[in-house]
């Protein structure tokens, strides 16, 4: 079997540099994806459902592992913002506008089947 002495390692170094460059690009893309996915601030936007009856609007918000005492609700005119951190350390933020015939300043919050329920009365 012939033996030979490698005179240069340039091809190996070139491949290693290319692999490292690809690794950096992948890490940057993953970082961008995380910022997009979590709203750029490391926060999750929960899903919610709106339904109504004769006198109220109901917003059912899916935020797992959270107690109503840990939820901060901010009302500015017709805009409601819900912010909290659940028991697993995930931060959630949701903002929405209430219909014109809703009285957001009389909002009530409760927990129903593990979900937050915001009840907002309609204005007569």
C-alpha cells in the first residue's frame, strides 16, 4: 500500500470554514425565527375566542398554567391589553379592541376550564 505525505491541508480548511459559515447562517435564521414567532420580545400571543349574548361580550383566552391573580389587564379607551407570565415562565401578551357598544371599564375576569374568561358588558 503506497504511503504519501500530505503537502497541504488547504482543502480541509476550506471545507471547515464553509461548514462554520453555514452553521452561523443557520443560527442567525433560527434566531430570526424565534423573534418572529415570539413577537420580537420573547412573548407569546395566545389564541382567543370572542362570543356574545344579549348583554355581554366574552373573550376566552387560552393561556395555560396561569392564575387570575398573575394577569395584568390594561384598558385604554376601547383597547384592552392582557399580559402575564405563567407558572412555566412563558410571557404572554394579547391586545384587542372591544366593539363600540362595549363598556371595557366594567370588565370582569374569571377562570373557566383552565382558560381566562373576560366578560365585558354591552352598553344599552
